[in-house]
C-alpha cells in the first residue's frame, strides 16, 4: 500500500459519520479503513453494482456489509438503517462498484445513486480518491493501471439539502489540487517536446497547403537550428509570430520555446488598432513570418521590414549542412547533451511559455500568459480523455493564435507522436474534407459554423475515419448535429473552452450507456451540454449579480473555474484581474450549471443577456429558436442570424435581429418569427423588435461571432450612438 497516500486525516470525525468516496479499489479501501480506526465500519453497497471480489472479501472480514437495491429501495427505510449503524458507534462507508464510464472520469457514482444518497439527508464526509501514473500517457487513470493513488478526506458537510451537489464540489476541488501537484506538470514544456519528438521521430507532419511532409525528428532538428539563431540574435523575452498552421508556424513556435523565448502568436486578421494594442501590451519588437504568407495578406498592417525575421531567409542563411547537423543532433545526441545545449529546464512550472491574446470579440484583446504548467497540464488533461492508436492523425487547421490550435492541435501531437495534418485555414471546407479522407484523421475540431460548411461539401464516407468530431466556440444547433448524423453518421460532440483555460474546460468525447453485463453507468454525453469537466478541473457557481453568493452546482449561475490549466490574470490589467480572479478561482463571464455526473451545461455569456422589463433574456436561446424556423438559401453555409441588445426607453433594452437571410417583406417575416417563438414556448418579451438585413453576420477567424462587429452594425442601422 506504499503507493497510496492519504490526506485530510484531520477531517476524520470523532463521531460516527457517513463517508462518500468518489471511487475505491482494494488498496485505497484498506488505507481509508485503517485511517478510520480499522474497525467499527459498516460498508454500504448497491446489491447490483458490487465491488470486485478482493474488495468484497476485505469488507466481509473488516466489518459489516449493508446492501441496498437502488431500484427497489425506500430512501426513508435506508436512512433509518444507516442511522441505526451510526447510533451503534459505527462509521458507514459507501463503497462504489465499477459502472460503465468514460476515460478519466471523476467519479464511479452514477447520478441516480448520488441523488439517492443525497436524499438520505445525512450529512456526509466526501472522500476524493484519484489514481495516477508516473509517465505522461494517461496520467489520470483507472483503478487497474495506476502507479500511485491519493485518498483525500474532505471536511464533513453541513446538514441540509443538495448534499450531492456539495459532495461533487468537494471532490472536484480535491481533484484540481492533486492534479496541479503532479510532478509531470512541473516539467519544462521544452523538455517534453524534445523527448516526445525524439521518441516518435518517424511520425510526420503533413502540410496540406503544399502536400509536403516532414518527420518529427527532422522538424525538431530544424527547430533547434532556428532556436540557436534566435538565442544569438534576439535579446527580448518575447517574439511575435505571424504564421498559420503548417511547417513554418510549428517550427517558429517550437524554436522559440527551445530558445526560452515566448512566442506571441498574433491574429493576422486583426485591425490596425488591435495589432498595435497587442504589440504595446506584449512589448514585442521582432516578428517571425514568411514572405509568401505576407503576400497573401496585403491588407494587414505589417511592421517595418527591419523588425521582421523572414523564416525562409534565416533557414536558407543557416545552410543545408548546418541544418542537417542539427537534425542528426536532434535524433542521436544523448539527452544530457541536448539539455545542456538548450538548458531545457531553465524555464518551467509557472514561467511563461507562450503569450496569447483573447479574440477581442467584445472589446480590446487581453493578454493571457500561458505558463509551462498550464500548457503541459492541458495537453495531459486532453490526452487522458482520448483513445488514439499508433496511426492516429489529427486535423490541425485552427490558427496558432487560437489556444486550442497551439496546445491541443500542435503541442499534443508532437509530444505524443500523433500525425499532425495541418492546413492554414479552417474556412476551406472542401480542402479540409479532402485532408480528412486522405490522411484518415481520427480527430477534427472546429466551430459549428465551419462544421456546417464542411458538411455541405462532404460525402457519406468523408468522415469514416473520424472518431472524435468536436465543435466549440459557439452553441451547437440541434439542426446541425442532426444533419451530420443523418448524412454522415457522425455524432458532433460539443466542448467548452476559453483562452484563459488553455483552453478546454469540458468536452463530450464518448457516449456511455448501459450494457447487458453492466446496466449502471456514469453519463458522459448529454445533448445540449458541453460534456464532463476535464480531470483536474473544478467548478464553482455564484449568483450572476453577486459574486459572494454561492449557488448549488445544479443551479444556473456564474461559472468560476480552478485548475492547473487556468491562468493567473491578464498582463497589465490589475484592476480587471481583481474582478475576475479570487483565491485562485477565475470568473468566466459565462452562465452555467453542473449535474451530478459532472456534466457542464451553459446558459450563455453574461454579456449575451439583455435585461428587458427586469427579466434577463438570453440571446443565444432566441437565436437558436429563430434558426430552427428560418429557411436557408440553397448553398448557404454561414451564420444566418444574430441577436443584439439595444437601448429601449420603456423597457431598458430591446432585442433586434441581424439577418443574413432576410431582405424583403421584413414586417411580415418578423410577425411570423414572433408567432413561432411564442409557439415554441418563449415569452413575448423575448421576441426581437425588428429585423436588420446584413450581408453577412460578422465572424472572427476562430469561428466565434464578432459581438463587437454585430453591435456596431445594429447601432449604425438604427442610428444609435455607440
């Protein structure tokens, strides 16, 4: 049992109590029982979800066993039985069995059981149990494969209702703490990249722009050659990178990381004002790009030539022989020599590894310093949740200035030896589909808007190889999900992330359910949700109008996050940081709730609500209802409508509808939309006041709706001051 560590022994109560662990195996069960005193324990178990035989033998020898039948059990009767054992001076320890569940699931307690145990109205002592591995592959693991485990006894909850919510909250906070303390998260991202690419040196990056490829071993060598040049020629701690996904963008980023310089991947569709803001906030004075890429974006406010590092010119200047030497060094040199040459561990943990900026969808971009712990933590979190074989390929088309494009689409494949199929634009649906088919990609990530465009150009077998097709950045509309399933047999899975969270917080990846052998399961997929929280991620819910009022997880409110993947604050924005960071918790600005399976459902951005007649009206709900009603023109692939709140002298605010699919008979169409919304069960108060025809709904390159652009269109059309 030396591999099991126990925490929180001071929370073991002197009086007999009901203990609720999220999971147990034989060793963690014995460790917990010994800490509880070794005797006088009653083991509570569901008759049809029995622990494995070794655990049963221990339970029968170490105490009494109290069984209940979930489907035929009366809560009051079970409560009286438990209270009887407590009154006899015996602790009652619930022992979960092993239901069907997703990879790296927080709990082995199905939601109906949680509800049943909470309904007992006996104040429980939550116990978090986590299983971990020593390496980097699936660091959060299952009971049969772990190298170490923690048993963390949390303080006894106060009596009262919603014990299930509060138990889950306690488990998540302990999970976040222990995940953040894993030694794997304290390593240097540079070291992890080097070790991974050396180990998988024959895996290739396939560049879909020119149909060329490069092995990871050679890619690492070229990155090392550029890193040495950067260290000799760049004195600043940060360098701007203006390159899309592809060989050049990956080499530039990896070279910066190896050189101990933070790459600042810049949105190359930014306005001049946004670009100037990014440069000012980050302090960057030099920029890595390539002449062919510059030629494709003549409208971008490029900096003066003396500030630009032309990637192709530098690599050509180094010469083929020198680069070949570095490739051989990357593949063959002892790791100790590589470490000495690049001082791989000079920056790690809380040191900055990269700097990204938020999309600026609702204002000026904000700088998010991505630490080594954040990026390593995110990569390991995501790898815990996916099942990929040795020939797996990932479609990497999200921009490198998008946090998913950097962390999951670029760093994760390099570290774990997954083929990376890159393309410089997520908008070219036809080419993306071709790449998925050609390279048999198993993981594709995009936004619902881009996914709809891809579907229009897909055949029924286009996505045959895709095991995970994940969409995020905006709400997934039921019509898009249904059309994907009907046409291609693909279930779109929705995820949720923010730049500040590196970015993934939660994601639907698998659909668990009952089997003939095991009828009990922990639900991992729920339509309309964004999935289970990633391992090591904690959530807190507060009143949307008062940060100091805590709400149950199951009640919709403001979502706060805590975990190794969460940032520490925006650069140079101390006043804002005091508003959004409290005791390590990050206020997301999103409304949501968490069910007892740990599944997060979002209610929308707080900024995407209008207060009309004293009632909070969610824009996204109205948009989804309108989307279900309007008829899209043949071949239309963009976003059809957007709701914007505008001032109203009588009701405070009113809704207007920006529409890319209406241009005539607006009054008649508006009446029909109102009738549909009311028939759908929405209050008349939620109906838009009028339709404003637009050529297109403004979108950001990441696939998110440009809220600022939408607001400008609406206000200008109505003659309102901005």
